[in-house]
C-alpha cells in the first residue's frame, strides 16, 4: 500500500500532464491545471515544514551546545525579526520588513553574487592552462572570445596596416561571434538535446513505475 | 519673379508630399476561424493592412448578440491585425463585423464573417513531438524487456558515477562528512527529482560506510523528500540507527542566502566529498570553488548548459546533461533501469541520424530540389510549439 499508492498517484498525474500537452480538448487542460494547482497548494503548505525544521535544528544546536552553535542564535534572531516585522506591519513599501529586506537582504545577496567575479578569475586561471592540445584550444578560443567582446580587440586588429581598409575591419569580434554562434552553439545544443532525452526517459521511468528510488529506498 | 514663383510652389510641393506620405492604411481581407489547438470557446479574427503610413485610430470588433444586434467585443489599436474572441459556446455560429475608426468616425466597415468554435482532440503543432515520444518510449520499452530477459547490456563508463564509491570511501577514511547539495529548484523540476534518485544511492553508501551525510536544501518539499529518501536508504542498508534527520535541513529559499549557507557549512564542516547534483544557476561556481578550497573531492552534475563550464573547471568529476539522469540506472545496475538507459541511448543514436539527414538534406536542397522536401519533413517533425 505504501508503495502502490504513490506509484498510482505518479502514474495518473504523469499521464494527465502528458495527455494535456497533446490533447487540447477538455477535460485534459482542466485536469492538467488541477494537477499544477495541487502542486502549488502542497508546496505552499510545505513552507511551514521548512520553517519548523530551521527552528528545530538551530534550537537543538543551542540547547546541546553543538559545535558552531554560536551561529544559530543569529539565524533565529534574523528569522524572527523578518517574520515578526512582516506579520505585524506588512511587507509593502515604508514598512520595517521592506526596509530590512532592501537594506540587509538585498545587499547581502549582492555581496554573494559579486564573489562570482573572483571565483570566475580563479576557475578560469585553472581551466585555461595549456596543459595539452585540447586545453590549448580552449585557451585560444576563450582568449579570442574575450578579446572580441571588448572594443580593444578590434582596435588592436585595426592597428595592423591595411586591416581597417580590408573586407574584415572588425575581424576579432567576427571571430568571437563565429565561435559563439557555431562551435559553442553546436555544443550547447548537443547537451540540450541529450538532456531533453534524459528528461523524457526519466519521466517515463517514473510514470511507469520502473524508477522508484525517489519514493524512498533504492528499489 | 523667379524667386516668387519658387516660393509659391514650395507649400504646394510640401502639401503633395504630405498627401503622398500620409497615404491611409486600409483594413482588408477580414477572416474569422475557429481558434486552433485549444479547448474550444474561441474564434480568431484576422485582417490585413494595406501599405501606407496613416494608420486608423482604432479598430473595433463587434459580435452579433443573441437578440440580433451587434455588441463590441474588442477594441484594438490601429496597427493591429487580429483579435481573439473568447468565452464562446462550442458548436454555435458567431458573426462578426470590424469597424475602422478615423477622427472619431467610422471610416469603414468589414464583414460580416462567421465561424464556429470547436475543441480539437490533437494539438497539430505537437504531433511531431508525439512521434518522437513514441519512438523514444518504444526503444526504452524494448530494451527494458531485453534487460528483464537477462541480455547483457553494455553501458559506457561514466567516470563521475564510478567515483561515487571512491568519494564516500575517502570521506570515511578521513573521518569527515559527505555534503550533498540538490540544487536550488523545487520538486517540480526534473533535475531535482533526478538528484533525489542519486541521493538515495549515495545515502545507501554512506549508510554502508558509516559516514555522516549532510543535505542542506532550499525548498521545503525537497526537505521532506530528502528526509524520506535518506531514511529509507539507511533502513534498507540495515543502519536505521545511523540516520540523523537533523543532518537533512532547510536553509532558505533565497538563492544567494542558500549559497552563503552552504559555503559556511563547507568551511566549518570541511566535508571530504561534495555532491552538487541538480539545477544550479549563478551560485554554481560560488559553491564549487568554495568546495575546492576546502580540499573536497567534488562530483557535480546538471543539465544547465550555462553552468556546466563552471563545474568542469572547479570540480573533479562532472555529469554532463543526460548523465545526471542516467545516474540512478548506472549506480543500481538493475536490469530494468539499465534497459531503459540503453533504450535512451539507441533512441539518441536514431535522432542523431535524423539530425544528420536533416542537415545534409537542407544543404543539398540548394542544388537538388527533392532534398528540400526531406528537410521540410524533418523540420515539421521536430518543430514543437
């Protein structure tokens, strides 16, 4: 029972979504909308599970003085401050929640995002080492694309005598565009097509109950 | 004298030029038809605009009401070329007029035209997708049967998945935890579902080896599913005592808040093995580089093409696109799952052949007309709205 009920729900919901994609006639669109509405309802209700889990884990950490417990009060105070200010005064403009969100949450998010620039530099440094011919090819392509995406690439090209008057006065940006539009696009599409087929195959495995490990357990 | 004549001519020339430039745009060729590929209850009205620059002020669509009069059902800007009337009864005929307004007056009237709304049983823009799905499902079902019959199915080695045991074993030897990050999307995302499937396999190994498994999640539904999946894996491995629900915990729904939280866990707990499997966006490199900085062996996987280069640069192993979805079958070695994987591979081979034929036909079409028909057929087959 514990296995067959979830399998039956998966099969019915999966088949409804497949059928409503191909059959526009009622009742399939209505059923498809219904399944999606149910997901939204379940997901919205489940947010309380997340909140309870967050509080339970951190309160337990403080109570048992677990390792790094000192961070937990910060989390709890932060959560309660946002929660209480949102419930008490609302979340519209000119409210404490709005102020806290814009003055604290947004800058902290932006700070994390800005770290990406440094991580890109360190990852690129490793990735672009000319250790073999394929890495060298990658390095050369990346160099050309980066050069072609900034004005100085074409400026350098046009310094070469006769280049500005040639049939390709913006050769560096043209090469960069070609790399992005052809080899890069072909690679991306290959990945996308493979992934799309993986998505379809995984979905079919789940709908027909061949793949059951997501229900818990490996079989 | 000549100057005066010229001066007199200028306004006349300008007026003629203005008249030519302000050529009125006519509304013509009004047509009404059942709105295609829908559940019915809608009629599409289309009209064309003639050449010119002086567009009408507005275009009003009127429908014949049950009492025989006309009621306005839509007012469109003068540059529009169609409208859709919805909320209609299927099987009943509806008549329409279109009025063109200029300077506050009705400049022209088109119609009446009529159409009968109806529901369609097959989305005509998606039948190609249906054919593809049937072919794919056919190959998968065939190879599942072959797997069940005990046929030896060769699946190429996927280094990232072969390394799962090594990664968990390394964590056990070092006495450090395994960190599993299932991405930032919810359970309605197929990559998250695939990640949950792999989590079950990884949890079975951590249960067997006795390594702590940490799973920080960013969605409440993912939290519930992760807890169930890990708990069942520990039960099946005969180690229910080793399962700790507190190790699977919710952080935040916020993308960079989640990235900050996971980074903090990496730095504090110093996991020996990190799995980054699921849907990732801009946080992918932030997580992977931090994981690398703590010296963890990292296995990443996603079907997001824009994030794959980051994972490849920063992680030890990367599951590229479809490999993420193949992981469950590969790790379980169960004949039915391996059969479905083999079927998927053979279907892929078939579609590669179709793509090559399509590209060749399209290229040859410039020199040999029949090749264009082949290319058009393949384009029709693969076009999905």
